[in-house]
């Protein structure tokens, strides 16, 4: 875990919870990528004192088919980022609600999430934060 990212999570998680509470699930429940984007747009705004993250240049690696691992690599918003300027997180996914966290949470619903679903989306987001690592481990 990266202490600075945990601190940002703690300071801003209420904003992400509000987003989930007021936004229909079809905006984010079909894609871990959408959850990661919102996590960085709403909670993890700063890479350090000098730079923000450039979520628009996020790279997603996914060599799975019906299941596998998705790796999300996000650079700092700076000219020609170096290895030390990239952060990554990951998640495992499956093909059905029995083996995929996101599908289980949404329950294939499109409306506003229920209170329990919001709690589960927030847990998923927290796990993504807890898995964050700098590519060069600085």
C-alpha cells in the first residue's frame, strides 16, 4: 500500500460514495475500467506535490478471455514520464456473477444502487487502492 494514496482515499472516499449513490449503475457496473477512472477522477487526484495523474492515458492490460486479470497502469501528468512516474493496480474478473465481483455487485441492474451495493462498490474501490504500486517501487 502507498500511504499517500490511502490518505487521499480517506479524505475523498465520501465523494466516490456520493457518485455511486447518485449515478445509475449502467454508467460504471459493466467495466472495472470505469471504476478505476472514477476512483482517480474523484479520490486519487494527486500523484505527488507536483503532478496529478493522467487518467486519460491509462493503459489497460487484459489477456484473459472469460476470466483473468486486468492491470491498470496510470502515468503522472508530465512530459515524458519515466518508470517511476507510473502507478498500477489490478483486479481479477470472471464471466458470471458467481465468479466476478463487479457482476455480483450490480446484479445486472441498471438503476441507482441499493445501500448494500454502494457499500460493495466502495469495498471494491478500496481494494483497488490497496493494490496500488509504483512501477519502480519508490
